[in-house]
């Protein structure tokens, strides 16, 4: 995968006390100039950079129809 000028790489990092960052750059990112944008982790859509996933945290947010695996009328000619 090669990145072009419109691709972006998101990486969450902790700011150390000495205020100096060391970033792990993926190998597919070409050499050259980059722009680093700051945003607190709480504001980012992917949430905090670290944490333990909570099992069952989405319980009740999704459902599956009773006839989910029933044959579809649109495909009856192919069956």
C-alpha cells in the first residue's frame, strides 16, 4: 500500500514530561514533509489512545432479524 498526498495516518501518543515526541512511522509512509495536528484524545472519534475493551459494551445496540439467513427473493433464480 502506498500513501498519496490525501492519505492520512492516525497515531495516538502520550506527551512525555520532557515534551519531546518520538513517533513510529509506518514503513509505507514515504519520506518527506508531514503536518502533525494536535487534538486531545477525548475529542477524537476513536476515543482514548489506550484502554481495555469492555466486553458487552454494545449490548442492546444491535439486533438481527429472525429471518436473517432465509433465502432472499431477489436471488431465487440463482438457487
